[in-house]
C-alpha cells in the first residue's frame, strides 16, 4: 500500500472522528446539566480561547493570526461569525442538557442546505438541476417537520440550521485557516463576555452544588471545540471534497443515535421520514460533485460540508 493511500486513509479517519466527537459532544454537556446554559457558554468561550491560543503557539500560527487581525475585512467577517457561533453554541448546549438532541441533529443536517441557499441568493452561484432538486427536497422535509412533528421544538433546529449554515458561508469569505479563524472569533466573544460581566448581573459563578468532576469537565471544555477542529484542519488538506461531503453526515447521524440511545428521545414516524428526506437531499449535492469530476476530470466542488 502506498504512503499516499495510507495518508488519505488516516485523513479520512481523522475527519470521521472529528464529526463523531462533535455529534457525541451532547453527552459532555449533559454531564454539566446542573449549571445554567449561559454560564456554560461563558466557560466554553473563555476556556476555548486559552486552548486555542496554546494551539496557535504550538502550530506556530501566532504571527499569521496577528497579520489577519490587522485586516478590517477579515475582522468584520469574523465578528459576524462570532455572533453566529455564540448563538449556535448556546442553543446546542441548551438542547444537550434539556434533552432535545434530535432537534440539534436535524439543525446540523439542515445547515449545508442553508449554505447552498445563501450562496445562490447572495453571490448568485449556479445551482444546477441536482442542487435545485436538493433544495426542493430539503424544503419539503423542513415543511413536514414544522407541520407534523409537533413533539419537536422547531425553534431549536431552525436556529441551529440557520446559524451554522450562515457561519459556514461566512467561512468561505475569509482567508483565515480554521484554527486562526476560530481564535479570532473566540477572542471577540471573550471580550464580549468580559463586557457583559462588567455591566450586567451576568456572572460566571458556579452553583454551590457543583462538584469536582464538573469543575474538571469545565476545565476541559475547550478541547470539545479545538480537537475536532484540529482533526478537520489536518484532514481537509488530503481528502477530496466529495469524501468530506459524505463524512459531514456523521455529525447529525451521531446526534440521532445519541438522542435515541442516551436520551430516550424517540422520533415519530414523520420525524424519521423527514430526517431521511433531508439526508437524501444532501446526497444529491455530493452526487453532483462526483458526476462533475467524472465528466470533466477536474477537482471536485461541493457545498455540502463545512
């Protein structure tokens, strides 16, 4: 077996592991259910910033980070991204500790379609027949979810899908690598946390019932963001975009399994059908990229993953 094949296999495994960690991370936040979601968000921001700064120094990207921080356009894009990721993290944490993991999983399944829709609507990217059919199927699945899956909180998957999908679109507009970009965003959020603590009644004080294990988990919460991101940044350099597109299904699919097995959140027949419809709609997007490569022999392009 060639070194190239081994390298691609390792990269594929790294990407798959990253998406699995992100999908299973609901269980991490469930262990911290005794702490209010806004407080958990504050700790995630602060601890993630420390972890990201150490990672930036370890990877020798600090000089590049300083260069990016002097560019107004880059800062503006990442400021908008920071707001979106803050809303996304808070919604995900709340859903994880409140037992609404089916909704968060569906949200991440909807996100690529949101990215495609924004690309078509704002920058006028050509959809093509398959992508148009994909969006149509996704809209159908979403409409059936809202109309018939009354056991779900629709605001959760709509918030997750819109924020993560728009976040993915914004990341296409920046020259920053994933770790540098998230470091910029988390720095902005940390400044926001400091301002809110200084000017409001918001506090990072922990409930008296917080145990040693929970404090240890809080100290480790930065790795929940950084480790999957590092794995993805390593993998994306060596795997094709079509492979990356298929691998992105792992996150919502893992969430679906976690919701059923660990939370006892059983989906209705309509929810399962809609999940499969939306899942199938994204398969058309990845399928188009493969057909494009077969016809032209050129690089694969896909909007399915982030």
